[in-house]
C-alpha cells in the first residue's frame, strides 16, 4: 500500500496496513540530509531531494513545499534576507500604515521567484514520485498573511480600529491564496496545507470573523480542485478547534498546547481526522523511546483512533533521528 492510498483509505475510515505518519520536517530535514537551509528554501532540486530522502528514511507519508512563511510575503514586495544556514529574516513591516493597504496587489504568480520555485518543487515531486505519495502544496492563511504584511501587533489594533480596511485587504489576500492553491494543484499537489498560525492569538470571536470564513472558502476551493485540504494553526486552539473542524478540512492539525483532545473527535465529519499532537521539544526532541510511545498512545486514545501521528508542530532540528524513528515505529505497533 503506497502512502497516498494509505492516507486516502484512512480518511475514509477504511482498513490500512498501518497508521499514516505525517511529521513536519523543515530544518530537521535540511540538517539530516546535509542541505544548507538557504538551498532548502531557494533551490527546488535541493528541497525535493531532501524531502524525498527523509520521507524514505523515516517512512513518512508525505512530502511538502514547507520551509518558511515568507514566500508569499516576498511576492507582495518584502525584502527577505536568506542566511546560508539559518531561518530567513524579514526586517521591515511592509505595510506600516493602514493607508498603505490600498496598494495591496493581486499577485501575478509567475512574476515572483519564490512562488515559481514552489510550483517547480511540486512538478519535481510529481515527476519523481508519480501518484505514490501525498504531495502537499502550501498557502498562508489570509489572517496569517495579513499579520506578516502588517505585523501581529498592528493587526491586533486593526481588528478594533480599522475593520473596514482590514476586511478589504483580507479579500485580496484570500483571492491570491485561491489562485496560488489552483496553480499548485495544477503543478502536481494532491493536498494543500493552509497555515494560519495567527488565529490562535486573537480569540474565538475574531477567529469567526477573520479566520474561519476564509479558511472554509479555501477548503471548499481546494476540494473543488480535487485535492485534500489540511489546516494548521499553531498554539493553543482549544477554544477554536470546533470551528476549525467546521471548515471541512480533511486533516486538522492539533498543536501540543491542546492538552486534551478527548472532547473533539465526535465533532469530526466522516472523512476528517486530526494530526498531531506530541510536544516537539519535551517529548520528541528530549524524550525517551518509551515516553514517545506512551504519548503517542495517549493521543490516539484521546482521538478514538482518528489521528495521523505527528508532532504538534515542526520537528526541531535537534531531534535525534532515532526519536523520530521511534515515533514512526508507533504506526506499526500491534494493538497500537
């Protein structure tokens, strides 16, 4: 059973040969394969080589285009620095004044190297893997992108002081995200992830106004393209998790700060599952094999088995490879 078949059967509630495994590997991936992080971000060939090598090494059921949140931001006009072997740096607020949002553009995806690079990654994945693997594209959720454009601090003021300007900008950001999702599916993605981390910082009321509606429309658009949708919001999402499920995303990521997932499985639709939620540092980086197995079992019990195993967020670059292998091994444990 290949990874794509395993994932789709699991989503349908059908029997699989093992549990799916979907760790978020970015800096870990680059370090494990000896890839400079600037190359991991900017070279489609190096990004794909590194992803495929780690998927094979750790029996991961996906490859993806994830590396940093700045690709779309650079397309909007930000100047991003790319250190040789560290995370990229965004040193300015691109839209410092609220009036600057009036010049927020509809993006020409083909005009920006970072966006073209993401599409090229998907074409390489499709060429090298065919239909055997989950190939996940990625878009920034509209609120997360708004916060990148304005900064989180300014965005939080805008929620109260500039709702009309914010709403108009969100519509443009959402339209660009739709376009980019479409191009990524056409390039080879059979799943699109939506990363909307800022939504865990604004409270349930604002989430229902500025997060949920746009995410739901994006999920519906992705499904209309024939692809699966994955929703990732970092942080403690306990208060908004019921609404995250209502977006209709096939896979709803749950971070480790959600301490108990037991109240939520009954809210899932027939073809929805969770993904997570082991602590990437305490458990996966610093824990023992036995602790990893215990935490994985607890997460699976809390979700009544409707869980793809993963860390709650990115696997840290300092995670021992044997610890990641231990988590992957949980997927094959008899009676797990």
